C-alpha cells in the first residue's frame, strides 16, 4: 500500500437511468490504468454490470466498486443503479463516500431522479459534483443544460471546465484557464468560480483582495475550494463523453487535486444510543485509534459465500484482527481481507481510514452493522438512511411442495442484500408477503431467487386483512344435544353481545346466576366464542370490538361435557351476531403522494374515484407537491403501477395504517357472498 488516508478519494457515481454511469465507470478505470480495455454495456463486458441479469437487461441492478491508483492517490469508485426501483443499492453507497458525482445526460437533461439524488446527497452532507455526459451526442444543448442546472439547483453550480474544439475536448477553467470554449467564455467561467471559492474563506478573501489571484498559493485555493464543496457553496460542473473518452482524464485530475479526502469531507453521522438518549459521535480518521467501520453492502456470492463490504472510518483493519459486530459480545477473526473490482476480489493486508474493503463468510454480519475492536464502541451506529418505503406487495408460496424452508431461507438472503426488499408473514391470513419498490423490483428479485437458489414460487396479490364487528346489541341462544346410544352431549347457552368502541378488541363476561352453567364449563363457552372471533361470522375475517356476556344456560349432570358447551357457545354467538347488524370493516390508510405539481389534478381525480378523502396538500421545493389523503387499503393495492403510468415514473407515495371503517354495503355483499363457511361436524 503506497497511499495514506490523505490520498484516498471516495466517489459514488449516481444519476438518472441511461445517463451513462456504467460507461463512465469503465472509462475512468481504463484512463486510470485499472483495466486494459474499457468494457461495453451492450456486449456485457463491463466490470460493473457483471451479474447475468444486468448483462441481459443492459442496466445496473446493484452497486459495483473498483479502485484506481494514481501516484499517491487511491480513488474508490462506486457505480450505482439509476432506476428508482434499485434505490436499495444506490442510497447505501452515498453513506460510504465523501463525494457524490451526479451524472446528467446532456441530451435528456435533468430528470426527476436527478433532483431526488441531488437532494439525498445534500441531506447526507456530501460534496457534490455534476458530470454532464454524452457531450458529443447529437441534440445535446450544453449551454441549455448548464442554464437548467443553475435554475434547478442554484447559482452554486458552476462549470469547472467547458467543451472545446467542436466538443472533441474540454478546456480547464480553474487551474490553467486558456483557450476557446464551445460556449460561454473560459475567462468568465474562471472568474466566476474563483469569486465563488475565495469569498467563502475570510482569510483567503482578504489575501485575494490584497494581492490578487496570482498571489494566492495553490494550497490556499485548494483549501478554499474544499471548504466550498463541504459547505455546499460550490457544485462544480464538468463535461465528459464516456463513450469517446473526452474529459475523462480531466475528471480524474479533478478528483485527485480537488475532491476531499476522508479527513476533509464532512464527518460521518455516527450516533451512540437510541431514542431520546442518542448522542452524536465523532469517528476520527486516525489509523491508530480503535476500529470503527460500517457495512454498507451485503452480497451472497455462490462461490465466495456471504461477502460483507464496509467502509473504514477509524482505526486500521488488518488480517487476523478481532472485530465485534454492533454490541455483540463474541468477536470474529478477519481471516481474509479483500479489495473489490467488480466481481473480483484481491486479498490485502490492511484497510486504513477511508478504505473500502470486504470480509467473507461471516454469517452474523448484516447491512448497516458497525464493526469495531473495542467495547467502547458498543451501541454506535451510523445515522439511518431514509429509504423509500416498499409499497408494492405480492403473496408468494413455493411452486413445489416441501420447499417452504428453502423459500424462507432464500427470501432471507435476498432481504440481507437489499434494504428496500421486505418479507412479512401474515399469521392471520397465513401468507408470506414480499414487498418492494415496484413490480419490476419484485420480478427481478424472484428471478434472482430462482437463478441462485433454485426456488420457484406462485404469486398473487396480497389479501386485505378485513375485520368483522357488530353495530347493535342482541341476544343469542343455542341448545346442543346429541344422543348416540350411551352417554350423550348436552349444553345450552344464552348470551348477549354489545358493540365496543373501535379498536377496543374483545371482552368476555360471565354473569351466570345460580349455577345454571357450572363454572367448569364457562371456559368451554368462551372457547366456542373465540373460534368465531378467529374465523369470522359473515365473511371469514376476524371479529373485533365486541363484548360477549353469558348470562344463562342449562346443563345435564351426566351428558354435559366440555365439547357440548364449546359448540353451544359458538352457535349462540353466531345467532346473536346475525341479529346485531354485523359489519365488515376495512383498513383505512394515510396516503401521502408526492408528484410534480403539473400532475396534481390527475392524481387527486384518481384518488377521488378510490373513495379517498383528500385532507390537504403541501408544496415542496423543486415544483413538487404532497397530496395527503385517507383511502381504503383495498383501493391502493396496485397504486404503484397506476401512479407510475399517470406521472411518467415521477410520482411516489407512502402509506401507514390509520384505522378501520365499515365497508360500503355493496362491498360487504360481495365479501359475504364470496365466503362459504365450512359445514360444522356437530
């Protein structure tokens, strides 16, 4: 290892799908000497898109990591997916770097995901650089792109180089500005960026006013530039064509000379404790301190096993180091330490602060785990990422009998790799539900499960967890009598039902007088009642918010048995429910829909057709609006697909359970007619 923490640069390439991030990743690796020939997305030969599914679809699904060594600079690059469905791979990469390079398509211009990622990077206090790619493509309005970027993201967005010579080269506007540009003026661009840089640092500003730019040292300019990046007062714009290599070496020089190292970037957002007692913690990039590292990527490699990729923030991880996971008491030994280059792993001796490395076959490690070598760092964690909620759901079951355990294991493995992929088991409905960010997201996860683990599934939309209740008081009665020769069965129950406030649950009361039902049989009556609670009375859903009062009955000294009172309690309860105006309840959710304001009318109109109550709107920066509503869950079961089509993929939404309400009469009729209770054996 010939570099120190001062020489490390960590950069994530992010941006809209189709902007050319993977091609730029390849071009940078080639220009930096990390690979002999740049791969091609079309031919499936890139370092980044090495997964068979990525090669087939010709776009990134997961993040990929590789590094470049330029003299004493070690540049860690992370290529991230552009499609919103794969934010579970993109967002963790932003937590592992100091700089986020947002790649913009010079032809397509600013996309919705560009805005979202710029905001995400800003929220994480990352230094930001905008890379305008495809500058030599037909139809690219480069001056228009710069104007749009400044309008959208502010005057802090300034070109640090400009296209020149018919867009066959770029000319520097910071270090040695000279020459003619395709548009604008090199001298003017230079002056704008110098003015922006020096005005943020009082010492440099005073020196600049005294002696002019020529009197400033390179270190002064570097320090002021780095401060501007760190504080968000400067977002450099640079131009490249990843396909032809134009501007790629210049971007590498920019990264080496001006982008922050781990000591210069904003400190990571570590915290200790939880809840009200949480305290911010400083992780210092000192190689001699205790180890603090955060796991930001998990890969279940069929050959290497479970691969845990982490960023070192403090201390030095060496082979044979003993590390703890979170606040675990049992350490594990780092038997092998790897550096990544796409799917390839090169063994290394140590990882210093700022390094990105990996360990294999440590099953206890999970996404976002903190690795450390001292109990002084117990209960430390990185501030959680704000992942989009996985709203799209499918109920899954193994296609072949006997694969239930294999399915559960495969789903757990997939969930380890993608924080936006969730697995739930609904005990009430006895179904396994997977949730993701879109139908495409879940489709690819199921394909991956089949490919890696050999598990095929059947799928269907998840069932809605309706409930049943009553709206009035009523009484019920049933006499259970069986005589089959010899000892028979006898039990008679009188009971009363009353509705309870919504959300109360269930109450059972014994008001039997004079021993008409002996005490030993009261639990049997309750058992029969609870069978109805569990399986429903009119539509097959759980019954709730009801009080049952048993007040009379009869028994036989010989023939009365527990089974008789279970059956009598159940039938008496069903008799009472039928007279108590039974209702089916449906879950109502709070729905927040975020869309460009141009789509507000379409979205609110669509929600109104779904029995939604619109509760108001909030305006956001960037021309977006949040529509707040309450809507039946059944009406938005497939809302993700509809919203995507309505807004061109620019809409997103979040839901949370609110309460239960009675369904409309026509819906209740459909649900009750569809349910056919099983015939009793009694």
